[in-house]
């Protein structure tokens, strides 16, 4: 098992924060990056997704961009799947967005 850290960049669309999401997305991302989601092998940075031509998810190890196949292989070395990892991160983000929008942060 590798001790390399997987850096996940998640691009969040402002609309995920509701009709006024564009007014909140920058502050939300800044708050999330101050204490990012992480597990034993991965950490997440969150940025607004203003350019829909850019992918929602990007994976890097040692600042090297991984292909989807490379990311899947790296994640599988940690006894989980890319889909499960993304689901965990998305669930966390949904909770964080709800708390942020309710002013409980």
C-alpha cells in the first residue's frame, strides 16, 4: 500500500447551492478548503465550476494529473472504488452545503 496522498479537486456548480448559489459558492469553497474533507489516502479541494467544459472531478498524485483509469487503480489500492469515494465526498458536501445555507457553520 502506498503512502502517497491523492489530491481530489471537486468543481462545484453554483446551482448546487440553490437559486442564489452564485452569491455563495466562492465563500463556501473557501470555508471548505480551510478544513478539507479527507480520509487516510485522499484530500479534497473545492472550487467553483464556472466553466462546464472542465471536468467535475480531477485527481492528482505528486502534482501529476491522473487519467480516470489511473485514479480508479490508485483508489482501488485502498480497498474502495472511485464511485464509492465520490459518493462519500458528495454526501459530505451535501451536508456541508445544507449547514452553510442554514448558517450553522
